[in-house]
C-alpha cells in the first residue's frame, strides 16, 4: 500500500515539475471519469450472464430460445 502511495505521489510531483498545472488537472479529470466508468461496468457483465442463464436454470426453454435467437 505504501509503495502505491509513494508511486502516485512521485508521479504527481513529476507531472507538476515538467508539465503545467492545467495538464495535471485534465489528467486527473479523465482519470476519475475512467475510474467511474470501470466501476459501473463491474455490474453489467454479471447482470447479462444472469439474464441469459436464468431461463436455463428455471427450465424455461421458450425464453432461452428467444435469448439465443437475439444473440
């Protein structure tokens, strides 16, 4: 954990030293946006898998056929 904190602090220092503060702000903004998008993606995959395989688990073959045709 300390190594991650050290690396992030070092990278912020290097960015501030060599680049302007505006770039660092934009970099942080896009980093935060990508973090939020990756966190929201965590729930989509399991939800799709559950919706595809739930009819098979419940022996609902008609719904499973419809899901298979739509893929």
